[in-house]
């Protein structure tokens, strides 16, 4: 399937009379309108990214030592994505698809070229006009990045060329076959992950006393060295090849099991083989994972432990919110209130700096008080809102969250909460006189957090499969039906609030002891929103998903008040969180690791459709690259 | 079954206690305020708060006027929430940010005009130009938002577009921060007829303007929805989109129009905001957006008149509440609790009337 | 039915719970004890901990025993008690910036960070070694953010010192971590007395040796404003307004305390919230006490609203409006509403001041800043950040020596140098460090703003200096 073949292939007639065999199209047989549209969108996107200042801010961080910084990556990732999109053809259900070919590459290249002309215009614009008054990043630094610190004309000419090349690459992803495409994506994402995880890998290699590895991997400015990049690419390619070999070996018997594990109608034979394979792997996982989690922090440095402790705090919060939003389906936008109750209860009761309650009690005692108060708060907030409709409920819970923050901040109650000055000098956690958990030693905090995460995961897991858990899910799916079936929806919802509140208060209590101080500003609305993004990104209603969401988002991007691995993102964190929330809702509302039940609920139509397509006899012959409808062939 | 009924009554009992308690606090605060007015030495006032301040008539009127002006702003923004809710049935959380984009556009263009001197020489023309520009930018923002973020989600469970709109809200806010920087953008000086207190009512011209524009906008919107063909189509889509499309109504077009109208209203509100408060920053849309959202809910969302009434309720309540209810009860620094008062009003209204002041009682199966 | 069942599962869960808790507790204890065996870093952590508290005493005899002539250290200060950092040839000296650079307080932190960048560029190499600020860290103006960023810094043993934090709240959590790692932290904009001292010899409750700041102490500014209002304006009834920020609340309280000590009455003290626009209720509350002066040390945009709305509130028509450095910025002064206001703040008549380490004048730095970033600094502390950075670099230069091509920096020497700073000419004036890390000139001026067209003139129209 090379260019010449594609060129010489006969152009098919009109769409109506498509032949049964996939037809090829000429290189220039493009959907020009779509192409222009993609080019324009790309141009706007590229100029937007440039003008937000991301290239300048991210330029400090090298990914591959002398050649690629995060700043340039910010301008490089969009053309291939758009190129891929424009090269993909939408195929109506039941209609024949065209064969992938050189046309896709040309489409991608042209879209990339058109789009990056936007950057050319920007370069010329910055040199000739000055609109820095509203646009703060219309700056010489940006110009420097865009013209590669060379000359204006170089920049103006090179960007379209880069666009064309990367766009073509994106378009070629269709053409080169799924195996190659997958290998390429794997290699690129491995390199990216290795570059991003620099501090963790350095930290780990120090812990295991193999500094030589990280010294070899990374240059002095934190970027991967060229040699290391080459080796990582090679390893990724080899792994991908090995993986697809293994897959081919096992795939002959069960072609669909791995592709669509959540599809209900996948047939009984593959389902059985999949089921038979799981236990051994799972058993190993069950034995190994906890041991690894307990031992690993010993080999990690301060930085990674701190990062993981923060991630753990958000896992706790997300698990709590998951019960309210994910299981019971109540959109609580004021979840931060419970975090605040936990944090402040512990602060007031344990700190000698708090203005009230002089006899200070130990942390564990304060924790019980915090749990009690949080449960009470859950009851108080939950009771008035459970009868409200979903969207009313969202704004009312948001209001409750704000009211609690305002009260903590107020001069009126500063006799108890010390108002804006916060409560400082909160002591650490004395674990039965054996050890002290303090913020100075992130490792000790991490163990405390892990302990509570384990409790929270256990509780969530048990609740999910209990009677009350099923009641929650029934309420989520359809409240009226649930009520008709005899579920006490009111008490189920209140239980969800109370349980979620108690889990959130754990996190607050640990936060107080960890940071040693609390301020009302730590409990703003944005915290609620970030927790919500974590839950949704990970997969509402799924414990593993929520944990994964917290690890990925809080670990890499950082929390509202906590930096993540990519500290360069700090200025754009909320921007990215917002965009991610939208993207996730549009593309994968069920989340990273979906809960099977929830996914079915959200994508009922698609799943049915896919199942139908697969059930067709010809469907079995298609490769297993994905269930999206643009690949189906009748 | 018996147990279930009993638990329901438990919750109902608890809610009744909450209702009574909140109303009692309001009543007690108000009584103390009145007692204070009559005689600051009477036993009740002395018991409630011995150092309570008393308001002069002029101060009281100042509070009411500023509450009404602020409330009109909330109402104007809330109209946009209500329009979209009426037609699509979901709350577009990002509407407050569209409003901020309008205020921002106004600040930038009016400053450019002021630099070139036109702002002073021909203020009204400039103002109209700025308003038109701001409406245009807001309309485009709203329409693009609908096309990119909301259209693909039609027919999904109701919470999905709501969550999406929260994402859009934070995205827009931070876009403006990233593009335009974190400094405060101020409107240039206004002519005297807007800033001076008018002899009529002794109120600032800009506040009168805000109230007038808000009233006009509401009437115009009412006319659009009730009397025009587009309005009829909007109502049809709101009733049942599928049937409407069978009747030959282009549903997508109507929805885009709805967003466009909402966006244009936000643009007008943005400029009025600029005239009233004069300073804009990327977070300007957030709190007013949430309060307008609350206003729409208080008024009974989907109801245009109700939104305006809700806005006025919240505006006046947060203006008067701290000094009339909390101060007499001995709360120190009550102004700090202003936002808490606004949200408390929302909660109390919904406790007493679960579908808002003017909202229709919805059948239980629509509660999701 | 449901209740009965759920309580039963709860009881059952409790049993399993206890078991799970016991196992996990045992495991975590085991892990914690293993953690102590990992002696390398633990000892390293302990050493600075022990000596950190003694550091101020060492300052009593700066450069008491000069190094022997043959010593490669030359005249580098320090006794090595906090360890020595070795910068291999060809690598850079590491310092860090820890400011709030995202979120609503970015306006405060970004100028600080950018000024540090400028200072590093202007300062040039130290003994042939370049200085690297690394990735700017974000303290997020919160204690959690400060702590997390401080962990990042403390984990990197090459780091000598930190310029930050922007906010006192972040410093409360960050300073202990950074100082215990033997590093120094110099803040350009923390002003809370809790971080240093009350000037009576009592350390604040969050004081750490190794913490310095080039910003003034709130107590001075509060006293300055109180004295100005009471003595210069002759007003004995004042009100104060804050916005719930620890800084503004602290400063408003300091003003209240000083004013009452002087014999005046503070008839109103209240707060507004960030994001509020309608200030009339709060102003009406204050108007009830008929104050002669209103002090609102808040920020933009809320400050704009207060300035615009105060004259319209009945009872405040003739009241003098006073604000602090948070509003002493170009954008605010360009408003006509700000005409006739007084502003207290650190002496910002930087124009002619020259930093003695880089030789750059304030005007030059400001021009470079505007050129590079397209906007004027959005807060008043960029000069303090510049001075903080040059102080740190001077300290590095004083406490370092080259041996076998590598640069050695004595951490104790860095502190010793900073403790002995006296009469340093910076952008912000003459800096001298006291025993608790207050290095600022502590000179507070009150300016009177008369013309919104003449912003710079407004900043320099000083009508009162304190002390």
C-alpha cells in the first residue's frame, strides 16, 4: 500500500455506489472544506498556545537534552493530533470505509502546514506590531522562541514546514497500520513519561544506589540525553513487538477479549478464557502490590514521598467524594467543607496556638472528634439538600462550602478559629509513643496517609458491595424506580453524605498535622472542583479509577495548593484542569478506568451499537484496533 | 414499609426544625434591629447587642439602592442562565465567565478609545461602540462554547453537561488570565452625569442606568420569548426538542440562538459592570456568576421574571442582611459574612420553597 | 428495614476493621522502624537541626577567627557547622525562587520571581561559577503549597538559599523545612511579625534561624500609619477594613493596636471578602462610628471599589482614606478615585537608589523588567526581591572559595554573612539585619496622591516618614 499504488488507484464513483472492496482515493481527492476548517482550528490553537505564554514558561524545562524543551513540545503536539483527525474519515454506520492511504498523509500535512501558518503570521505580527497592552505574552521572549533565536524569516518559514511534517506524521498513523502506529505512540509516550518522571527516577535510583543509571539517563539540565532517548525508543519498540507477538499468540483463540473487556455482548467463549486467566495474575497482584507499596517509600527520597503523601491526601478526598458523586450520584460542589471540618477540628484541639480549648489532646483523640463533627456536618448539609433536584443541589452544596470557609475566616469566630491568621504550631502525630509523624519527614506522613487510604479503600470496597452500596447505585440510576423498589432513598443519600464526610475529614486531619498550620484559604471552592475532576477523570464510581486519577492528576499536575511533578505547569494548572474536565466529559465520560456499570449507563447506545457491529459475521474479520464506529465494516 | 415512612418523617421533622430555626433567627435579628431603632436602650436591644450601631435613614437608603443596583446586575446575568436552562434544561455554569469576557473586552476597547481621545469627546458613541463590540465577543464566546462543549453532550444524563460547564468556566477564566495577565484592568473616567449623584432620588447616575437597562433587557427578552416566532420556536424546543424538530424547527439553530442571546445579555451586563464598578480582573465573573446562578435558582430557574426577582432578592439581602439581621444579634464584623448571607438566602428559600420563589412545582421524576 | 440491615453490616465491618487496622498498624510501625535504619539522610537531617538553633549566637562574633593564610578558604566566612556545598567545575550555583506564581495571588509573586531573575543576570558569575535559579517554585500563597515546594528545595542538597515566599502563610510552613536543611530563606514580601520578632526581643511564634526578609515588619507599618493619622492628621477616631487575607488582617490589627495605644479610638473594624464588589454594606457599618479616617490596607480590585464607593456612603463623605502598599501600584493610582488618598508603605522612592552589588539603579531595573515582561510590576515588592537576591548572592560570594576548580560554599558562612549585613545599599534603601532576620530598612513613608495623571509623582510625594 504505497504512494504509487494510492496514486494509481481508481477513483471511486459517488458515495452511493461504493464497492464492497475498500476503495482508494487519489492524493488530492480531499474534503477541502474539512481541511480548511482543521487548518483554521489548528492555527487558532497554535497562536492561542503561543500567546498564553506556555512556550516561554515551559522552555526552562528540557525534555531531551539539547534538542527539545517542554516549551517547544507545547507547540509541537497539536499538528499531529489535528493531522490525525483530518486524515480520519467519518464513516456512516453500515457504509464501506475507504482504504487508508497516502491521501491521509497529504491531508495531515496540509492541515499542519495551514495551521502553522498561524505561527508564521504571529512571528511577523510580533516583529511589526505592538499589542502587548492587552496581550501580555506578545513579547520578545516569545519571538525568540518562535524564531529559534535565529532570524525572523527562519522562524516564519520553518514553522509551516514543521507543521507539514508533524501533521503528515499524524495523518500517516492511519496508513502505517495499527501495529506500527501503536509502537510509535508507545515509544513517544515512554520517552515523554521518562522525561517527565525525571525527579522520581532520580530519586528512586538514589534510593537503590544506582545513581549511575539516572546520571546516564539525564543531562545536567534534567533532560534525557540523546543516547538515553535512543535506548528508550528501542526498548519501547522491542516491548511493543514482543507484546503484539504475545497478543497474536493468544489472540488467535480470543480476538476480542482484550479489546473490549467491558462490552457485555462479547460472547461466552472469550469471556471464559479471560476469566480463567485472571485469577493467577490477580493473586500475584494482591500479594505483591501491598508489599511493594509498604516497602517502596523506604527507597524514596523526601521529594517523592512528599509528592506521594499529597497524592494520598487527594486519594482520601476523592474516595470520599466518589461515594457521594460516584456511587450515590449526588453532585456535591462543596465537598471541601468536610476537608475543612477535619482540618480545623484537629487544629483547634491539638495546637497550643489555637485560641480556645487549652488542654490539648493527642491527634488520635482529635481525629475521633473530627470524624464526629464531619459526620454531623454531613448530616446538616445532606438533610436539606437531598430533596432538591440535581442542579439545585449542586449550587446549594457549593454555597454550604463557601459558608463554612467564610465562617472560619471571619473575625466573628476568630476567638475559636483565629480568623485569617490561621492556626499554627500544630504538633505532629504521636503513634502510641513509638513514632512521630511530622511534616518534616514526608516518609512518616506517607505511611500515615497510606494507612488511612487502606482504610478508605477497604470501606469503599465493602460499602460498594453492600446493601447500602446497591441502594446508592439504584438511586443514581433512577431514583423513582429505586424508591418504588423499596429503597429508602432519603436515608441512603444521607448515609452517602455522612460516609463521604468522614472520609474527607481524615484527609483534613492528616493535612493539619502534616503542614503544621491551617488557613481558611486552603479550603476554597477550587479544591472541591479539583477533587471532582480527579473523580471524574479517574472514573466515577470505581475505586481503582479514583486512585489512578489522583495519582496521575495530583502527581503530575499537582493539587490546588500542592505542586506536582511538572511544576512548570503551575501557572496553567487550573487551565489544564478545566480543559481536561471538558475533554473527559466529551470523550470518555466514564473516566480513565470506568466502572462497568457506570460506563454502560453513560454509553448505552454506543455499546449496543458496537455489540451489534461485532455480532455481524464480517465484524469478526476486522482487526481489533478499536470499537469506534469509523472502523466498522459490514 | 412502615419503617421507611417513619424515617421520612424523621428527615421532614429535621427539615421543619431547620426552617423554623432559620426563620426565627431572621425574625429575632429583625426584631432586635427594630428595637434598636426605637430606642437603643430598650432591654431587648441591649440584650441582643449592647454596642449595636444604628443606621441613619440616608444610610439605610444607600444600602437599599446599592442592593438594588447589585441585584439588577445579578438578575441581568441570571437571565442568561435562565434562557439556557429554559431551553436546554441544564445550568451553564460558565455563563459568569462569558460576562467577565464582556467586561474585559469593554475595559480593553474603552481604554484604547480613551488613549485616542474619542472617549471624552464623544462618550455616548464610544459607549455604544464598546457595548456592541462586547456583545459581539460574548456572543461568539457563547456560541463557540455551545458548539464545542455542549452540543456533543445533548441527550446525556443531566449532570454531564453541568460538570462540563464547570470545566468550561475554569478554562475560560484561566484563558483570560494567561492571555491578558493578572493585573487589574480599569475603565477610563466616566462623564459627570454618570458618576455624580442625581438630584432625582439622590442616586448615582450609573446605578440608575443599571436598573433601567436591566428592566429594559428583561422586557425585551420577555418580548422575544413570548411574542416572536423565534421565541415560539424556543418554547417549542424547551417543551420537547424531538417533536419540535418534527414540526420543522431547526433545533440546533434555536439552541445557538438561545446561547447567542444569553451571550449578548452577558456582554451588556459586562459593560454595565464596568460602568458601575470600573475595575475588571479575570476572577470578576466567578463570584457574581455563582450569585447570579443562585439568583436564578432562588427565582425559580427557567422563569425570566423570577430570575430578575431572585437577583433583586439576593442583592438586597446581602446588602441589608449583615447590618439588619446579624449586627443587631451581636455578630462582630458582619460585613465579612455578606457572601454567607447570600448563600444562606438561597438555602432558606429552597428549604421553604423547593422550586424557588416563582418556579413551577416539578414532578418528582424530574428530580435527578 | 434498611436501617436494621445497614447497622448490622456496620457491626460486622467493625470486626473486620479492627483486624485490618491492627495488621496495617503493625506493618507501618515495622516500616517506620526500618526507616530509622536508613541512617544516611537521617544523620544529615539531625546535624543541621542541632546547630540551626545556635546560629544566631555565632553571629555575635562575626569573622572572629580568620582562616590561616595557607587555607584555600581564603577569607571565606563560616565555621562549617551546617555543612559545605561543593559545586563541581562547570556547574552552576543553585538558588531557588519560591513565590506565588499562579492563582489569584500571582500578581504578588510573579514580580518577585522576575526580579530575582533580573538580579541573577545582573550579578553575573561568582568566582567564575554561574548562578541557576532552577525551575521557579510555586508557593501558591498557602501553607500546603509552601511546604510542598520547600520539600522540593530541601531535597536538593546543592541549593544554598531561597528567595521567597510571597505570603506569610506559605513561609510559616516553608521556613522550618528550608532552615533545617541548612539553607537560608530570604523573603521579599513576608511582613507578619510572627515570622521574626516583635522588636522587643521576643521571637515570633513562627521564627526560625536562617529566615531573613527584606520586607518590613507589619508592626512598623501599623505604627507608622497610626502615628501619621493621630499626630499628623490630628484625627482621633479611625476605622479599619481588611479583606480576610492574613496580611491585610494583620496590618489592620497592627494599626488598630497602635492607634489605641496612642490614645485614639478605633470606632470600626470589619472585613470584606475577596471577590466582593459592593462595598457599601461594609462602609455603612464603619460609617456608623463616624470615623475621621479609614485605613484599608487591601489590594486591587477590591481597593478600587472601596475608594470609589466610600465617598458615596452617608457618614463617610469627609473621611480621609488611607491605604497601604497593596494599593500603591500604578493601576490604582491612575484612577481618579484614588486622588487625595494617603498610602503607607515601604519607602518606594527607589529612583535614585542603586544596588551596591550589581550597580544597577532602580530605574534601569524597572525598564528592564517592563521590557522583558510587557507590564509594569503588579506589586510593590520587586525591589525587595532584587535586593534579597543580591544579598543572597553576596553571602554566597563571601562564604565560598575555589579549591581544585570546584566552588565550596559554607552554609554557616552564608548565614553568618547575612546576620552581619549592615548598611547595605539596595534598591529599597539601606538594609541591616537584626537578630531575628528583619533586614529591611524598616523605613515606612506615607505618600499623598494628588493627581491621577502623575502616577510616579504620586508615589514620591512623601508627606511623612517613620520612624
